[in-house]
C-alpha cells in the first residue's frame, strides 16, 4: 500500500494523468524555479574565458614607386651609353614597353657634333629597333645629306647621332603623353650627357615640350635656344613635312642655319 492506494490503483491513476497531458508532479507547496536556477549557477565553477588574442601586427606595405625618381636613379647609375641602353630596356614603369617589340635607343655615331632628338618610334622603327628608319627617317637622311651630314659618316664633324624622347612606340602612333615624357626624360638628359654633342636639334612638338616646356613648333621652328647647356635648333618633324610639303622650304632654311652654325664653329 502507498498512501492508502495499492500499487495497481496508483499506476492506473498515474497513467490517467499522463493521458490528460500532465508531465510533472505538483507538490503541496510552490517551487521557485528561478531561485533554483540561480543556486545551480552559483554552485557551478565559473568558466574562465580565454584572454583575447593580441591584434596581429600590421603587415607593412611597400611605398608606391615614383617612376621619375626611379628613372633618374637608373640613368645616373649608367657610366656609359651601353649601360644606359641596358637601364632603359630594364625600366619597368612605362606601360608603352608592354606593347612594343623593341627598345629603340639610338643610331649614328656617338660623339658626333650634331645630336637629333625626335618624338617616338613608329612602326618601322619598332620593327627594326632604330630611330628614323621609316619614310620620315629617309627624308631626314636626305635633309641632312643636303648639308653634308650623315648618320654613317666616320668623321664626327660630319656625323649625326639620333635618338627620341621615348624608346617605345605608342599604340597606333599616338602622340606621347606628358606623363610618359616626364618619366623617361631623365634617360634623355643622361643620353645627351654621355653622347656629348656640340649642338642639339629638337624635331617636333614632343621634344620641344619635354625639354623646353613650350609648345607650338610651327611658331618656334628656326629658333636657337639653350637646352642642357647646349645650343639647340628647333625644327619641324620630317613626318610633318611629308604631310605638308609646302613647309619644306622653311625646313631648308633651318638646315642652312644649322650648316652655318657648324661652319662657324670649326
């Protein structure tokens, strides 16, 4: 007997409560479940949270490269023209290099009295790796020959040394940008220093703008200026003369000015 009930009766009564949905026995006095939960929490040992991991040290990032300073350092380190050629070919900061076949450095005789600086290689120059070898180059050779000068002459007084502001061909022969000229100008300046000409000839707007900071070659042509400590004649580019044959007369006058200057300095 349990509390006046036999076991069979108590079991039957329990099953009846379960069928009605009762899932807990109810005591004579209420139970504070919140207090029981708090007591249970106090009885458990407090979990120790791991100390937060220190913030990782920031990974240092490389400072952006100034392409002009990089070109200046590479050019200054070149002791001769061959080293300068190698430094230009290795220069990685000009996007024109990616689309060009050749690094067009120079042609003619280093040490010649006259050094011609043009704009940039065209298709033929890019293919052959030499400046002024296309139609404009052949016209330039005839122009120079008319006053007794040649890129193949063995005599430095009759020889010409030729280069460009840019060593790589711009896409579709477009005009070089100011940024492209600025980043490669240190190579040009060192090129002139190592070639040691007596007279410079700047042909076209691009070299005039890069080395003099002026534009308008049709207004400036025929003038003598000083560039990098050298007497410098400003002339129109032979490519312009091919497009504008009427301008050849003025170019012939410029060539005579160059010839007179050379004769006076002998």
